[in-house]
């Protein structure tokens, strides 16, 4: 496997890891992994290899990543909203005692 293919494999694995972290509500590591993923994307974009298939694969990964980021943001907003509701209920309950 050449360097380019290993970069693509690593990129795919990092994207899967981000997806797994989102699924498990573990958001703290996502930004660090996303930085690594973006660095690999830039490296691939700047390389001399520019086959249509490669561009398509990277484009698909970027689209998937953007969808995962939107999903994460929505999930985080919902969790924050639910947490605020819980805190209000807890506060209201504690005042009634």
C-alpha cells in the first residue's frame, strides 16, 4: 500500500471514529480527531495525485463529515435543552419541599 492509500485509509478510519464517538455521546475527543482528519484532507488535496476516483472518495468523506457535524450539533443542542429542562424541574422540585 502506498502513502496515498494509507492516508485515505486513515482518513476513513478517523471519520468512522468520529461517528462512533458521536453515537456514544463522547464529544470531547471529536475536535482533536477532526483536526487530524482535516490535515490529511489538505495533504491529499495538495498531492500531485488527482484521479477522479480519489477526488470523488474525498468529496464523499467531506460530505459525510459535514453531515456528522450537523448531526452532532443538533444532538448537542437537544442534550443541552434536555439538561436545562431537567435542571428547571429539579429546582422546582427542591423549592416545593
